[in-house]
């Protein structure tokens, strides 16, 4: 049993062209949406940096503030377990 090649007629070329145009359109949409989200993320990071600058100008320790914010993102039980372990290690060193 042999495989016959596709018939290269006008309908076949139109179909392929339509498929390529559709794929290209989808790709353009994906890239555009990604770039839009990337711009939004950049804007938010700049806003966060500005907010930390304001906090620093008001006398807050931004290093401690960043650590607090990072801890608030974590699971409470996991964080408590880690803090307990750090306290045990600290006591061993004393």
C-alpha cells in the first residue's frame, strides 16, 4: 500500500493559506496579550518600588517590611514551623 501525495490544486493552496493566516493571527494575538500583561507587571513593580520609597521616606525599615510581606504570602503553618526551627537553632548557638 503506497501513500499518494496530496493533490496540489488551487483549493489545497487556499486551504493551506487560510490555515497559515489563522495560525499567524492567533500567534499575533497571544504575543500582543503577553506584551500587554508584561507592561502591566512592569507598571505594578514600578508602583511597588515607589511605595517602598515612600515607606523609607517615612522612616520605615524597608528590608524588614519586605520580609514581613514575604512572610504574609506564605502558608501560616509552614512559616510557624520554620520560625520554631530557627528559634531552636538560635538557642543551640547560645
